C-alpha cells in the first residue's frame, strides 16, 4: 500500500492540524473528527484504513469509540492507535482491552509514529493480499457450475458457493450454520450427522473421499432431483473439513431416459421392418422361383447387393413348347428396385404362356412400365427365345450388357450388343429396335448377365469386365462353364462387397 486513508480524532484542533500536515506529507489521505461520536460516524461512512484516536474527548471518549469501531470491523482488520497524554500502565491496559492495536503517548514522537505507520502499512498490505487471494478463490468457486458445500466434522455447513444457491434454492445465509441434512430427502436425512461423525472417528472417510456416487437431493421448494456427489477432505487448524461437490444431473437423466425410449422405439421399428421385409422376401421368392427356371437347359445365379435384388431372371415354355428366357435389371437395388420389376415378371409369364413373339413381349413390357413407373425409373432387359429344334432364335437387348453366344470350346462366336433403350423410358411406338435373329452349332451356349457382374471390383478397384468373363469361359466344356464363371468372379472380388446386384444366365441352345 502506497498510501492509507487515516481517520485522525482529537478534540484539540491544533493537534488535529499538526497530524493532518504530518500525514499528508507522508502521502496519506486524512479524515478529521473532534470527538468519539463523530469518529464512529465518519468511520462508518468513510471506511478508513487506520484510526489515530485520542482518549480524553467530550461527548464520547476514545475507549468507547474504539469499542464501537472494532465492533463494526468484523470482516476486515482496521488498526486503531491511541494517542494520549495518559501514560500510566492502567491506561495502556484499558486502551488495549478496548480494542486498540497500539498506544503512543503525547507529546507525539513523529519519528516513532512514522515507524508505527509503516508497520501498520505492511500488515494491511498482507491483509489486502490475503483478501485478494480469497476473492480470487471465491470468484473461481462461484463460477463453478457445480455446488461446492463445505462442512465440519459434525456435518454443519461452513461455506457454499453461488451455484449451491442456484441448484438448491437456499441462500448462503440460510445454509451456513445448518446441518447438511437439509439438502437431503427426509429418509436419508435422519442419522446423517451421526454417520459423518462415525466416518471421522473411525477414519473411514477414505472410503468415500474422491469417489463420485449418485444421490437424491432436496430443493428448497420441496422437490427432489438426481445428483452426483464427490467428497474430499482437508484439515484446517487441526479440524477436519469435508468438501462436497454436487452436480445436478436432472438433464442427463432425462437425456438417458430419452435415449432409452428412442432405442426401444428403434428396436420396435427394426423388428417391425424385419418382419415386413421377411414377408416381402417370401412374396418375392414366390414370384421369382417359377417352374420354368428348373428347365435342364438353364443355369442361373442372382446375387443381391442388399436383402432384395433389383435383378430378376425368368424362364418359361409356351403351350407349343417355345422356350423363353429373361434377364432384367431395375434402376438401383434393394426393395425399391425389386418392386419395380414385379410387373415385368407377371406380364412375362402371362405372354409367354400365349406363345407371343419376342417383339410383342418387349412392347407390352415397355408399355406397362411406362404407365406404372415414376420418371427416372426404368428396367434394362435382355429377352431371348432359342428354338432347339431348328437351331434358330431371337434376342432383344435393351440397357443390359451385351450377350454372348459361345461355341463348344467356350469361344465367343456372336456378340449381341445393347442397341435399344431400357424399358419404361419412351412409349412402345418410340422404342423401335427389332429382335436380332441368330443360329448356332451343336453344344453352343448363350450367356446373359447384368452390369453388376461386369462392374464387380477387386481391392485394387479393377472391374471384372468383359475380359474377365471371356477369360473364365475360354477352353472350358459346357458342363463346367457356369461354375468357372462364378469361381472367377469370387476370386476377382476377394471378399470385396458388391456395389450392385449380380445376375448371370447360361442357356444351352441345343
């Protein structure tokens, strides 16, 4: 402290004037009073740092003024120095008993007074440092979101921070000096003080110190709320103090309940969806696996990327014995794609039963899809009808990968490129594109596939492609060819998940 605010009290104006000049020369601010009553009044309003007090004064003497001043300075030490002509020992003792911190007899030795003032300055500076430190600690404590409650060994509350008032609803003045049990529900409140004392006596505090546990806390308005408490202990002036950090976890519990409810709803939704998917899968299986697919001239495989495949294969014979095969690939994959191709199946089996031509079937399929499917949805189709008796056939390819005709040694003799639009995009009158006629030699086979097979990738992002397919069938017998393709595809993928549905058909032409 570079300067102090000093209250100088003396009924002698000359003495007051001298004191004022002396104190101002030392750099201090000076407040003057001419009797004890005036000194008490000015002390209360001006809050000086130090008091220089005469004893013998009218209205109220220095002893009484000192007692009243000390009664007003409970939270902060304000030194009082008596300046008096009374120099007997009993006067000194009475002055110190009245609350004085020092005593200096008149006539005043200003060298000694200056030294005493410097000593008081040092003490006040240390007091201010301690107050500032306490304020910083208190500011930190008050800005902690959790309640911090300190109790003695008997469970009596000694101090609380601001968050305690916010969390529990009680003011600090209502809490300090009360039992910690007032923050608990009645059923846990009873006997708490005895339990705390037992812990302290038996040194069992270490069992709970530093461990967080969940409790139920009581608010001032009577409602209870969930909380966590962590207890630590300190020893001050040989007395054990327990510090409890309490956190209101009402929101956390509500969030946990909401998460549990959401998880339960999601599980119910998942179970319901699984049930519906299983039903849809059974219906799809019933539609897909018709008797025609069991024809000995045909081998096929459909590998869905998800639970449902947007790729379908179908085969049927007309009443006249004419053989038809179909491979269709709807936009996307999964259940939506699978539903898109269901109309294709129903119409395909109805028209093949009536011995319709490939051109008629394609036209009807296209018109049905154009009328029923939303914009942006379509179905790529390969439809073929090989007649084994005449070794002549027709094939129509729209949007699917090219089809291949293989000879007995697995060599590609004819390629059928995709020269037509997928079905469902334009009207049948705009679709155009007549089927392509073809013939074959003995032990020839027709290979149809979806783009999922050709676009299957390995860990190096390389596609299986047309090259992989042709390499798989080269120099193979008709009987082993189908399995060789599947093995080559599996070897190429090396457990890489498929990004699209895969479908493959191998038809013996004769």
